[in-house]
C-alpha cells in the first residue's frame, strides 16, 4: 500500500512516536496491543518479558501514532539485562511523547525512581504519567500512591488507567493525539508493526515458554527461527530452536518424554496460525548455549543487537 501524500491527508493531520516506558511488568505491552487491536508484543505475568524495542502502529482518520514498546527498565544483573536497559534508554531519542507507566496498585520502587531520573536527565519529550492497574488499586491507598508517583517528576498530564479492563484508554488516546505534532503517515495505514513475521513467530514461541516454565528457566530462554517456509498456499513450515543456558534446563524444557516442549509447541502453533491466518507445521528443537545471557557474542548470535542511536 502506498503512503498518502500530505495533500491527500485531512488538514491538521497529526503523527508521531510515542515511547512507552516503565519498569518490568507494569503493562506496557498490554496497552500497546490494546491500542493496535492485535497482539504485536508478547505479554506475561512474569517480569522482563519484552527484550527488544518494537513498534505498534495505530492509524486513525486524524492521526497516526507509532507506539514504541520498550523493555522494562530495571537494575541489570547480566549482559542481557544491560542490553535491555540500553535499548529502552535509546528509545528515548527522537520521540514526540513519553508515557511513563507505573503499577499504581503498588507504591513506587527504586526502579520507578531510576526511570524518573532518566527522564529528568534526557528530557526527551513531554511526559504523561500513566497510573496503570487501577483495577487492582485498593481505594484506601489511592491518594498515597497517586501522590507518591506524582512526586517522582514533572508530568504534563497524569491519569489512572486499566490497560486490561479499558478504563480511561480512550481518554489517554485523546491526550496522546493532543501532544502530537502535525505530520504525515510514516507507515501504510494497514501496517500494525515494524517487526517481521519470522521474528514475531519466535516471540510467540517464547511467550509460551514463559507460560509453561517456572523460576529462572523462562528467563534463560531465547528462541531463534531457523526456517520459515511457505510450503503451500495454506501451510507454513517453521523450524525453531529454544536455547537455554544449562543442560539441566534443557531437561526441564523437554519434560518427561518431551511433553513440556510439546505443550509449548502446540500452544505456540495456534498463536502463529492466528497471526498468519494459515496452518502452520512447527518443529521445535532445544539446545544449550552456555550462560548466553552473560556472553556478548552469544547475545549477538541470538539476535540481541542494539538498535542504532538515532
Ligand atoms: N489487573 C491488571 N493487570 C494488568 C493490567 N495491565 C497489564 N496487566 C497484566 O500485567 C502483566 C504484565 O503485562 P505486560 O504487558 O507484559 O507488562 P510489560 O510492562 O510489557 O512488562 P515487560 O515487558 O516485562 O517490561 C500481565 O499479566 C498483564 O495481563 C491492568 O491494567 N490491570
Ligand atoms: Mg512488555
């Protein structure tokens, strides 16, 4: 699809890049999926789910919003963590608006303070404070938590939100559009993300690994799609490798008689079929890449390469 020229767009058309920042697990990816109306980012109740920057594009009659999903900012314990935090920090460059998302059902932590400090240091754009998970906020804590978050910095706007239930989502969208500059469509109106389907398939497999594995194992998982072939018009063949950090984890991912990897595969296949709108034959392998989260070379081989500084 071709991009319309400025003359073809309605007068006053707005567009821009909106980074969603916050510590792990506050609901950043959930919000972007809800706005875009499609699962473009994987989600899990476990922290540190998103590892790379990715874009979710919402095209409306009056505006195009490019949401930038970022890894949760935290105090890293290994090179993968450092990579994730650096990725999130670099996403601040060249944005038009930042959404600082927090979990308002809990009081602020050191990670929230660190993000507020980053925003003060970089001053990337106006900041809207998004107090998410309001559906979990106990009424007697509302005032104390709200005041504690508002005290973290200077915010142009703030609002309560429930990304899952939808409270205030429309209001947030209106606010975002108000802060966008006049501009063209950067992406064709039917495009919802900048990611390749091959990469999205790898993420959907990792999402199911997060679902079926526990404790440290899910965090030690990386997924690489080795082959992605349209065998027939209605059938895609995908072969992927699940990497873990140690031999013992390989046993856990396989499970007795291979039952765990089978479960991961069945669930992921359904998700990928929904994404592609066709049948998928998915083959999964499990391999060990020793302590890959601590190894720069392994990180690169697994595709964790920093986006260019803008
Ligand atoms: N109750 C409630 N749960 C929410 C809300 N928003 C997100 N969640 C849940 O919070 C968990 C984390 O959501 P994600 O969207 O993966 O969080 P994230 O901020 O992208 O996390 P990272 O990628 O790890 O940084 C999931 O279990 C979501 O279903 C909300 O408004 N209310
Ligand atoms: Mg996320």
